[in-house]
């Protein structure tokens, strides 16, 4: 089955700006209650997550009890001037998140109303954006929703025509043409958002190429409904769904090519869930590698692939240090990483609620078995380390204890950070440090009982590789992490700066790998490990998540950077 994701699927600029504004305020306005004037966006799942963070949608300012301690967000749709003045007079602090493109339409209406024009707004009468736009006409504007409404227009001399930013381009052009037939002197502005136009053009193209289409988004989202209507005009089977749960009632077996698009208010994680479910239930998008791909995805989903990666890195670290490969140390790294990953997944799955990953179903369905496997793996790792040395056991025990305490609130209420996970970017740092300790430091202590420059190079290699892979995953999850209140590195410094930081880390690591053999800091294996860095550089392109790949495939491709290290070891031995 082929799955194709529309390039424009998901949040548009205005919606992303509004959501980011609200979440930034939630992070900094700790002493105030935060409200949005109406639902921030037309997506029930996002509204529920905002509600969980204490951000409430209201329909009228009378619903706010303590107006002096409130912050009210004007959503992307904008509001009428009279409403804005009423809010100001109440003493409520206003934060304007009106989409700049909606603001542009407001400015056109305000200007032409002042010049004595009758402003005609082509749009949905009940849509909040249209309601706000009409407020700028000083009560003299006319709303046109369909061609029949044009017949009711009275004779007019000075006419200005604008469109709701999410209108259907073809429909708007028909309305304009009919109005110009009656009022040839009418001034026309094409105020449909360019993102909306691209989204509509793309859905028509997808409908012509695919056997079936999924349009993902709120049933109350006008632009999402319009996308579904446009797809149906191409006589392509079209399914408008809000969540992946609705896939259960749809038989997709007759379709070999499936297109997926989404409205401007649909978050990425819902789109990802739909793609993940289609891939899982109806087969992978690559026919010839179906069985192997399913097996690979299963190892990724169950975190066995991470354990295998840890084993590869342990072997790599030992050979970098010119110490014999000790299978007990490889096993300790694999079992420990598996245990920590599974336990953290179990904890985070309880926190995520509405936002689930491709692993969610498996973890929820087999929670007891995962928990049992994690504890058993941790015990095996500890026992194996004890057989090596008491010091190795104590070090691994301390690392395990730190992992267990990571999610616990150990500091009093009112403190900025109550647990280690509250520290911005801590997940990436502690995860990478733990991997570096069990793959590079523990084997060295077990076999040499002393640390060297080679140990440092091995630790830095593993740390940089795991840190980069973790941060790249967070870049793809930045939208959901913001809504959940997780302060990952991309959330704190932004996606672009994070990508720049990771590229700097990779370049520094490249320099270390190229210099260390000649400086006698490590073995010649360093040269072959450049393959890992080249692979990661290629993976940077995955971070926009526009390739139409499922979450499992993308996560697996990122984790393959660890397996590449094992492949580099193989190349080293083959080439001598």
C-alpha cells in the first residue's frame, strides 16, 4: 500500500502562531488565569490538552470572575472592534493572537468603510472570522455565503469585495464574477490565505492520484470540511476523520494508494497517528520488503532495536579503546538500556493521555509484560555487573537509581524544578550520559580498572550520538511537547537553533574522530565511525516529518545510527 502525505497538512502559520503564543504565556504568566476568547482552534483534542493545562475557552467575559488576574487570548480568527473595546474596559489583560493575514483583511475593510464603500465579505456567516470582519464594517457590511445571496444585493456604487481567508478559491471567484456583473466598478481583493490555496490545490491533485483520501481534522473546522468537499468533487472516496480511532470502522483493503491531508488546525501528532495506524493495519508502504519491514518495525516498537543499538555501541566503545570485546559488558549495556527505555515509556504513556505514539497500543495492551520484562532486564544487568566487579555494580546501581528518581518530585511545592525532568533539556542530557557510562565507561572499568583518553573519546562518541538522536526526535515532537508542557531543547531554544546546535556537535565529533587515532587517543576505528555522522547528516532531512513515513519508520531510521556504528566495526575488520 502506498501512503502519501500532503506537504501542507497540519497547522498553518496563523494557527501555529496562536498556539505558540498561548503556550508561551502559560509558561511565563504563572500567577494569572489564562483564557481564550472562544476555542483557540477548531480541534477538540488540542482544546482538551489546553484545558488540562488550565487554559480555558470562554464565550463571554462575564465568565471570568477575577478580571484583574486574567489573561485573555484573542484567537487567530480575530474579533470585532466593539468586542475588543469591551474587553479593554473590563480591565482584562489582552494578548492578540489574530493571524496577520486576517489582520490584513481587517485593515482593508476598515480603510474602505471609512472611504464610504459597501464592503462585501464572501464567507460563512457563522464563522468567527467572518463575524469579526463584519465588525469592521460599522454595521454596513454584507456577508455573501453562496451565489444565491448575490441575487439579493441592492444597487450599489462603491463596492469592495473581500474573502474569508479560508474560503474555497473557485467558489470565491464565482461570487466575485457574479457581483461584478451587477457592479462592474467593484474593487476586489484576493484575501484567501496562500496556505489555504496551496492546501486546496494539493488536495485536488492528491484526489486525482490516489484511490482514496483521508482528510484529518475537526468536524467543526470549516477549512477541513472544505478540503473534504473538494476531494469528493473529484469522485475519489474521501473520509473526513478527527482521530485515528475512526479508522476501525473503515475498510481500506480495496485501496492500494491512500492520500492523507489535514486541515489548518490539525496537530501533527494526530496526522502521525492516522499514518501509523494505516501502516500497521493495512501493510507497509513498501511491497517487496513487507515481512522484513514489519519485523524491523516490531523491534523498534518494542524497544528491542534500542537494546541492539546499545550493544553495537558497547562493542564500538571497547574496540575504540583497544580492549577485548567482553560479551558480558555488551549484555549489561543492552539489558540496562532496554529496561530504562521501557520503564520511561510506561511512565510517559500515563502522562500523555490524548497524545500517543506508534508504541502506545502495544504498551497499553501488554503493560504488565513490559513492566515484567523491564524489571527482569534491569536485574540481569545488575547481576552481570556484580559478577564483573563490586565497583561496576555500584556504579550501575547509582545510574539506575538516578533513572528511577528522574520522574519523581523530590523537591517541595513552589520550587521552579521539583524533579529532574522539570529541568529544560534534561532528558536529552541524562539519557546520553547514561548510554555513555554503560557502553564506554563500565567496560573500561571492568577490564582495565582505569580510564584513559580512549575512554573519553568513546564516551564522547556515544554521548554525542545519543544526544543528537534524542534531540532530533524531540524536534519532530515539538508541537505535542509544547502542549504537554515538556521543556525539551527544541521547545526552549526553537527547532532551527536546535538543528544548528546538533550540526555543531556533529562537526566537533567529526574533528575528534579524525584526530584521535593520530594523537593515540583511540584506535583507527575512529575513521570508520565517520559513517555514523554522514548517516545522521542525512537524517536531518527527516525532522520536518513531511515524507509521509510513519512514526515507527522515522524513529527506526534515527536509531539505525547506532547500528551503523556496528556496521563500521564490521568494515574495519573486513578492510583490516
